[in-house]
């Protein structure tokens, strides 16, 4: 049986055009069930399967070796070339294969760019570490700020009720309960408000590696002054929790 064309989907539709360089593809996955039913998924065939996906760059050095009938993962040949290449870094046959995209500038000088993994026949692009840290830190700061706001609002409500009671309004349920010190409440409220003002925003993520550009969002296009005056927004999507393998679009 002939090998399916690159980018073919399960329904047999025409192969999709490869995305432009720098496109974020962490939200999609590729799976060709016809190929998986025909060929074994092992270290000898995994790269042939990877070339069918939209993650594969056909200008890489591995493709040049394939055109010369040389094994595309032959490190003795790849080390003599410069440019973009793919390497099989981790193998747990037949369930997990990790493929690293890197730029080679010499026999011993390579710069990692992106990482892909094949999990039980489905190919995914691993999220950037800077994206994971940025999402986790942003989510933590969001909930910490929300906790401070909730605590401050409850303390203000307690102080308001206590002030009304001191003004002459009797409370039958107040007997036998511990008296609230209004000065202590205000002092704690001031401490919480001071900590909330000192809470720094999420630090900017480190620069992206060469060949990768973050997806443009609507918030990034807004005026910076508008973002400063707006209320705190929910945390950004977590590349691991919110975009796991089960939630990615299949191609």
C-alpha cells in the first residue's frame, strides 16, 4: 500500500498547506490512522511517520539525506552539514518518541529550537518552557491577588458592623462572643492593602527561540494604558493543563 501524502487527514481530504514559519502549533495534533494500521511504529519508521505531519520542515538536512537514499537520522552525515535538522532524542517503543528540532552550526555546535513527541501514534508540539512558566506564574499571581481582595473586603465589612454596634445599636447575639477590636481590624486591613500594592506583576517571559513566534492575542493589541486601568483578568491558558493532548485539534 502506498504511503499517504504528507498532511493527509483521516477522511482522505487533500493535504493541508504547511503553515508559515513561526506559527504556534501547540494547540493541534496529527494522527494518520491508515499509516498506523499499515506500518509498525518503531525507531526505524518513526521519522517516516513524522514527515507526514505539518510539523515537518522539508527544507531540513534530514530531507536532503532522504533524497540521497541515506537514513535521515544518520548522525555521521548530519554532523557534516549546517542548518535545520531533526534528532530522535528519547525512545520508549512503541508508545513514546521525542523528536528535537535544532539548528546545527558545526559538528559539535547545535541550538535546540522546538521539541515534538509522538504519543501512541499522535504527534504533538511540546509547549515552550517560557510559556509554561509564564502561565503558571500568571495564574498564581491572579489567585493571590484575588485572595487579598476577598480578605480585605471581609475585614472592611467586619469593621463597618462593629462601628455601628459601638454607636448605640444593641446586638443580642453579641453577648458571650469575643469582642472585635476595630483598631486591630484596621491595622490588619492596612497590612493586607500594603501587601496587595507591593505585589509585583508577572515577570515577562524570556525571549523565544529562533524559528518560533508566540500567537497574537487581542489583549496584546490593546492600549497599554487601558490594560493598566482595567480590572484583573483571569489567568492565561496553561499550555499543559488547558491544552493537553486530549483537548488539541486533530489534523
